[in-house]
C-alpha cells in the first residue's frame, strides 16, 4: 500500500487534533490518507463507517466533500451488547472485571441523557455528572469527556439538539470510546 | 471548487518546500490539493503537465503514485520562443527591455550545458558560471539556481546524467522559471 519513497498525506486540518487526536498524534492523518488511497483503488459508490468512531466518520465525510470524491459516505449506528457496551474488536482484550467496569462509558452517556431530559444544559455540570460514575470504577481512567458541535467538533458550553457527547477511557490498558448525540438516539 | 468550511489538504511532504516552494510557502500544497480535486471530478485516464514547472510535475507524479490515482501522468517538454525563452503566459508582462533580458535564464542553462560538455561536474562551479551571465543583466534578479536530483529534489554536489538544473529569477517584477536536464534535452 505504501510505495517506496511515499510522502503524500491527506489531512483534515485541526479536526484531527481534537478529541481522540489529542492523545494520538498523526492518527487521523494516517486514517484519511489510507482511506483516500482505498477510495482511489476501489472507486466505490458508497462507503460505510461506524458512528462509534464519530470523529473518524466526520473527518472522512469532510475529506470526501472537500476533495470531490464521488462517493456517498454513510454513517451507521452504534451496535451495543445487551448491557450497553458499544461493540468493538477491542472488547475481547478486557478481563472479566474490566468487561464489567467498561459499561461505565455507556452508563455515563445515559446519565447525561437523563440530566438533559430533566432540563440540565450546562456542559460542565453534565460532564461532572458523568465523571461521578467513572469515579466509582477504579480500573477505568477517563481520557476525555467532551460535549462538542457535531459539525465542527468545537466544544460547546451548553448542550442542545445534535450536540455530540463523546467519551474515551482506558479500561485497564484498553482504550475504549463511545458517544451519544443529544436527542438523536 | 472550495465548499464552505473546507479544510482538507493534500501535501507531498518536504518536496513542496524546496526550490520554488521556498519563496512561495503553501503554494505546492494548494497545487496538489486542487489537482487531487480535479482528478476526482474528471477521472481522466491521462493528465499532462509541462516540464517547465518541473517541481510541480514531480510532485503531481509523486502524489498520483502515493494516493493510488489510476491516472497516467505525462510530462511534456518545454516549448521555447525562437531565442530560447521558455513559453509562459507570464512573458506577456515583460517590457521590451525585460523581454530581451529574460533570455538569460535559457542562456545560463546553455552555459551550464557547455561547461558540462567540456567536462565540468562541480555543481558550485557550474552555478558560478551561470551566475556570471545573470550579473550582466541589471533588470534580472536570481531567485535560485540549483542542481538537484530529479527524483528527490535534493541538491547534488556534482552534475551527472539526469541532474535537473533549475533556475528562477525575477525579470523586473515578473518571476520566471526554466530548467534543463543534463544530457536529456
């Protein structure tokens, strides 16, 4: 896939440095570059990406539009286990104790949902409410909890329709992510 | 061509900062981005670029290969006026005096050719020989004279088959470029 001397990168400026990009420098530049290569090799009519990787799906949509790829980008919903944990190949790395604790990502999003349904809109307070649940899980360490604009990934001060609540956490040594769009799920 | 909020760039790392890129920051990133967009919009089988813009042609070849564009990139030779001046839309900006002085770019390349044919290989001495001709043209200011590897654009210490001799100069306020490949023209 990478010819000798290759040095061309496709980059969606700034958006790749936020959220998951902050702890994974260069990651999204790698993603958009390899996906651009794949698009040129396959010339698909439609490409489907999962919403669990919300930032990835957004960057690829933006790239496809900006570079005039004639491809329809479809984002498909998160599929969950019975207890709410978002499905991911990484879940297999979890020990039984970690597997149980890992549901805190989903539970914290449902806590945010509950707060918003009860009228709370302040992003800081919603985050604090979510953090309380994480504080009860010693094997889980928060990477980030963010309320962002779904179009720009800019942090928002107040939750509103469409606001993306994104969370990333290390469960033991396994990094998991999840998200929920206000009023959309 | 540029949708609202667009922020995706295609960049050939490092190569875009050399030669013409040194005095035109961001220029080649703009070129590779717009050409990638054009490729996706048109889906051509073949794309033709002029060799006068040697760095541009090289970057686009590299981009097409690195990103798996299924397009054949053809570089066509420099077309010259009767007195050797490389044809360019910019030549129309030249006053009669500047137009006459502008031939120094071609003449300096032919001086390099003569020196090499007589056995000179030292890049520094070849550049000095070229600079002597420019010194006789008060309306012309050298931007750069470089002997580079045609595959990497790295400066070379000694000329050999295939070495690209590239020159850029301001003739009055008009910036012109020209180049010659050792033993290839």
